[in-house]
C-alpha cells in the first residue's frame, strides 16, 4: 500500500495523525508552514520540525512531487489556462482570469464531470475521477506561481464541487488555514449546478465561502433538457434551498444564467427569471453561451443587453459577463483538458 500524501490532510487531521504517532500535535503548524508557506518538498527535511517528528512523518506519509504544468495557453485578453496531470494520468485544468486590477483562479474539483450538462465540454468527457485535496491545492499553487498574487478563487473549473465535497472542503480548509496558504474563505466561491443537500449543509455550517448556483435557465422544461441533474434536484427546489441558505446565512448568492441565443434570452424569459428569484438577495451573472469559435449573433448580443437591463430595472444586481478566454477554450463550460 502506498503511503498517504500528507498534503491531503487538514491541520486538525495532521494533529490527530501526529498524536497517533506519539508526536506533539502542535508540530502540525510547523509542518504546514514548511510545506505551504515555504514550499519545502521533502518530509525528512522540513525546517522547524524536530528530527524525530520528521522521521515519524516520513515513515507514515509521502509527499511526491507533482508533474510540472503540462501546458499553458494564454488568451488575447490575458486569461491563462494551465493543464496539470495527476496520478493515473488524470487531467485537470485551472485558469487565471484577469479582472479590474485583480486576478482570480478558477480551480477544478474533478477530472471530468459526471453531470453531463449538454452545453458543457467537461460534461462530455464524463467523470475520470474526483481530485484529492492535494490535487486541488496544487492547482491553486500553480495559479499563484503564474499570477504572482490572487484576489479570489472560484471552484468553477472541471467537475461539480458538491459531488466531491469532502475533498473540496479539505482543500478549502488547507487554503484558508493561517499556517497554510492563509487565503480568506470570504474570497472563495463554490459553484454548483444545484446539489441540494450540500446547499443545506452550507446554510447550517461554519464555512464562510460564497455560493454560486448555475440556474442555467429559468424555464423548467428547458433546464431539465440542458441539466440532467435537474431530474434529481429540480429547479424550484434548488431555488427554495437557496432562499433558505440566504436567510440562514444573511448572505447573498450568485446565480449563473447562461444566455442561449434565441432560446432563453427573451423578455418573457427575463420575467420568468425575475419571478423565480423574487426576494432572494442575489447577484445574477449572465453568461452568453460559449460555442467555441462561433461569435454570438448581433441580435443575440442585443437581446443579452436587453435581458440585463430588465433585471437591473427590477432592482437585481446583474452582470453581463464578457467572455474571457474564449479563444483558448477557458471560458465557462469549455474546459476539456486540451480537447
Ligand atoms: S456545467 Fe458543471 S456540472 Fe454541468 S457537466 Fe459541466 S462541469 Fe459538470
């Protein structure tokens, strides 16, 4: 049996592991500092950790080097897409996205995705496997190296984060740990297609991360066609869970609505969306559909603007997302490991 990777452990888990090895749990802070702050790569030589503890850790755990970034593709707008490959050849893409004077990292939670949303290139890959916490934090580290500094992190890359929630939670814990990367949970957003039990868990839990929910469409029949997961978690029930979440957390949610040219971008569709999300503290991100290579029609672009105006007129904060990284397939629904 290969030894477990120490970077899959949160600090409380590492403290428990140290206690089980007969070592002081408090050394976990020094281990985290050496691994995440100073990037030390050898368990037997971690600075600030007593030699006996280092030897005990090296006997129980591993810390194999990750393969270097396999491919980096840069877009004209400054977006950079990085392809990493993990054990067993599992690909994962992460993206550095430029904004107004800021850089965000978009991370993958799974290699591929089982959800099969019809508009999504990742969905067409199917699920190769879920990523381990260390494989998620390795993407953060790769984006950080590329960007120099990051303002926010979004879990909107390959995969449905709530279907790999235990590992995503651990990655969030390591990223936000003050002895780890010390990256505020308030600057992280987790995006879901609507896995209701986890939305409920977030409503009741301690995590401070923000929630984004991909409504995709406001028409129930259209959404059911585009998002297979809708059969298990129907649109209205998802929105009810979000309403409860916002109330319980006194928080705002981000709704993602994908504008499919001529299919769900009419005035009637805007009215339907407004009715659906009425009373919810939210911001709506309108995402023009990315059909890689095909430019949006002029009429579609005009309808997108009109759609946005209608939402704003109704008092809903609405952002029409300019497609970022479209020329390198790094935009929403386009991550497909170089395919
Ligand atoms: S849109 Fe998200 S949930 Fe749907 S297939 Fe793509 S990655 Fe999976």
